[in-house]
C-alpha cells in the first residue's frame, strides 16, 4: 500500500515552504512518525514525518524546491 | 488552562541546553510530557540555522577562538545569530493544536508577546515588515525562530537584555549585512533585572497561550521523563 507524505498544515496555507533536506533516500526503510524531510520558511523549520512504516519509494519534491501546504512530497510503500 | 512547567537552565552551553530541549520535544511528541518553557543564557556562540551558510561569519576562526566564541549548526529556521551572557533565550515547547495557532501565526504571536512585554517597560518596540523579529528605533532587540515537529513547536526567541552586542559585528546577523542590534540596557537608564524579565515573560506566555507554569528543575524533569 502507498502512503503519501504531505507538507503539514501547521504552516500557513498561503505560505510556501522550501524542501531543505531529505533525511532518507529512496529505498531506505522508515518508521511511522520519524522525521523524513525538513522544510523551511524564513524563520520556521517544519519536520515532515513518515506517514507509515515502510520503504521510501519515491521523492516527489527535490531539495531546494518551494511547495505549498498539502503538497505530496514523497511516497512510502508499507504493508 | 493547560498545566505546564518553567525550566530555568541559567547560564549554560548551547549544545547542552539544546540536548535538554530535544529530550523535552521528544517527550512532548511521543510521551505526553506537559508543555515546558525553557529559559537560558548561553556562553558566547554563533548559531547557524537551516537557512544559513558560514559565509555570514565575517571573522576568521582564529578571532572567534581568541574571543571564546563557538559556532554551532542548529535545527531552527533562520540564518546566523549570536547568543551570549546577558541575552535571555526562551524556548516554549508547546503543541500548536493546544494553542489554536499554525506555525506562522505562532511565530508572529511570539513577536507580539515580546512587543507587549517591552512596551510594558516603556520601550517602543515594533515589528519590521519583511524582517522577522522585534525592533526598536531600527535596531533589532529580539530574534525569533521556531521549528515544528509533529505539531510541537520549539526554539523560540532571544531577547537582548544586558548583552555585549560587539560580536554581532563579526557576522551578518540573520543574513543581513550591517544589521544594527541593540540591548535593553542601552535603551533604558534603569532596565528591569534579569529575574524580573523572566517572571514577566512567563506571565505573558501564561496569559497569551492559556497555560499555567510552575517551576521545575532539570533533575525533576529528567525523573519525569524517565518514569
């Protein structure tokens, strides 16, 4: 089953965040809730958690890209 | 009204204090630890946020070594800033859902809280468009920067109370060349003492975010985390 990791709604919906750093690479095993991606605004760092236990199968948004709240940034394939 | 704690770490190294905060965040995220407002003063240190590069340090490493200033990379937003004795750092570790704000609103509410606090001391502090933080007369008196992990906000702000501002001349604070910085003792003839500001600050946090804070020591908190 595929699970989507999205930019969390704790950021202002009208505001863009920039994907700063992926803490895992495609093929890595991740645990649900673990910090998977760091996104930043000028003064805020947002940690995007892994949506499920599984394998990070796809990075949809590369580092350095600006995206809005709710954007799917990666896919985790779980059981 | 949410019950929480005020943890005053006193004068402490940045990395030591960071480790304490990190454990509290973990406790908030995973184990239902109550809210904690961490207060501290740091030994001289430049901290570099996620948005930063070392290019904004203008002095060579030898100068920093001679002045006893260390450099630490940190996981907050923002660029580079200086922390040192005489600067009060407050890190409310709060769940955003509990205070009804998103991350952006919370960051700006911290600026509002600081402006109210400083206005209470007779200081005409204000926001400055496009430049986060709190300003007086075109000079920055407080820096704000937060991080959010699974709905729990941490880091917070630093307020210059009786700070030697000279080290700011060795960096482009927050990535801005020649950004003027000021400390409260340079504005007021009789500035409030450190302990009074801590009390007033925590009272402001209690009012604004509907929390009730009671003092806790580091060892008491560690026992609570372990239980």
